[in-house]
C-alpha cells in the first residue's frame, strides 16, 4: 500500500498505511533487543580484570596483616615454645584479624534492673576468609572515657585462654563470638567509652589489636559490690 495524501486546513498530510508503521516499529524493537543481548565485550573484560585485582588486593592485605601480627608476637614473646612454620599454619584455620562486634555496650551485669555495672563485650577472631573462628589466647582489654580529662581509665581486664573456652557463644545467623562481661573499675561519666583490645593467639603467637567506641549509660551506672557485702 502507498501513502495517502490528504488535505487538512489547506495543508497536505501524508498518512502511512498501518503495515508500514508495524514494519518500522518491528525494526526498532529488533535493534533494541540486539543491543541488549550483545553487551560490550571490552566492558565485560574490564569488569572481570577489576574484580580479580580487588580480590588480589584483599588477599595481599590480609597476608600483610598476618605477617605483621606474626612479627609482633615474635618480638613481644620471650617464650621458647616451638611453633609451626607459616607454610603449615596456612593449612589450618587460624586467626587473621580481630573484630569487636557492634553489639558491645554498657550492661547491667547483675541483671537486677538497678543500672549498668560494666561492659558486655563481643569479640570475634576472624580467619583469612573473614569468618569467626574459635581461636583461644590471652585478651588484654582496656576501656577509656576519653572525654574525661582527668583519670579517663575505666578499667583493665586480662582474659586467659581457659576463660576464652568458657566464653565462646553461638549467636543468630551463623554468628559466633567470645562474650566477656567486664565489671566497671571506675564509673564512666560520658555516654561513649573507647575499648582497646590486644589478642595474643595461643596457637600461632600472633598479636592482633582492635579498638571501638561503645555506648554506655553513665547516669545509672554503678560499681559491683564485692562478694559478701550487704545492702543494695
């Protein structure tokens, strides 16, 4: 069919037949689908190369952290206990990083509703894939109320390897951590305290550190009374 020529208000209009319109629309749709089905090969290659480089950077960074921790452990420890070479340790599930969980906060360790008496601290050693691992060792923990100019030290605690084994906890959604309850040795005066943790791995001798600001409620905080003392 040919296009029809009609007049409208003294001007000529060319009206295409329906079949011509359908053919044109079909061609446009076909070109669009071809474009969507054939992504740019150069972009695909570039994305793959970028992903591989990011993975390599992550692996090298983890490796560097482990070597740094290994050196720190060797320098700080005067022990003569034998240790496995790094090539053999790489075959085991070992700690590569230390994480202070965001759930860490001030808590009522008495569970009596009379106010906070310390810090509930959630710690997770992580393996080379970033998964929690039950790595025991010695944890040295310090807490500071840095907004307090004079005597900001809230407490100092040392957790032994045996205490670690007793504190391992499995949480929701495959989470796992050491749960330590740390009674205040001095009442914080501000709503945020800084917790610093040093972990000396019993198996590898590596030393890891982590730090996090945790929230507390100083307005109703108090020290735990010694065992055997009376009163509330």
